[in-house]
C-alpha cells in the first residue's frame, strides 16, 4: 500500500537517492535535481515536500517551492522536481504525490501552482498552458499553471535561486 506523507528530517538521504535515480537517464535532466532539493531545504524554501512510501521504503518525492511573478501575484508555488524510483515509475506514485501536494497547497490557501513539464501529463491535475505566463525561453505549452483562488498571474515567473545550481 502506498503512503503519501510530509517528509521528515530522516528522509533527506533517501530523497536524494530516489531523486538521483529517477533522473539518471531522463533526457531532460540537468543532473542537479537532487542538489536542487537539498538547496531548497537548506534555504528554508522547500515549502512542501511530500514522500511516497511502500513497505517502509521511500519510492517517490515531490517538492513545492515559492515562486515570484513579475506582476507580484502572491501565494504562488512551483512544483518540482518530482521523483519516482525507476522500478515504480508508471505505477501512479507520481500522480499520488502531485495530487496530495496540490490538495495541501489549496488547503493552506495558496493562490496556485506552476509546473514545467509535459502538458499531456499535467493536464490530468488541472494544469493549463497560459500564454500570459512565461518562464524564460521555455516553449509556451510546456510551462503551465493551475489556479486555486483569485486571478491568474501574468508575466515572467522566477523560481528560487536554488534552481540555478549549475
């Protein structure tokens, strides 16, 4: 049975291992995903960190961190990285993590969340592409948002400096 819960300090090493393994052969990987999660945690910018556990073993992780928008819209978060152990990918672990994280953000009063990823995958959670919202030179369809309350933001989105790890 899959258990999704908030991370604890004891989970950090397992999160690092799962994240490194999940992105090891991903074509879009920068190879820095585990370091990004560690840096977000160290900076106090890991606003929500969910883990998935099966039979006492950590099999997945989803990170949510605050983002800023050029129009100053408050209460927005970025989803990612999302990591699932390779032998548990395509088994609903990532979906469970994302759904739980989005529900928690919504319950905590967040305005919304953005994500960079495959629109066909993220549409199932309610994410949509919005041409009024940009993230660097990312193609418009790959950067998406979901609104929980209020008006959608517009302009450029900036993630925490931890994402700038080279």
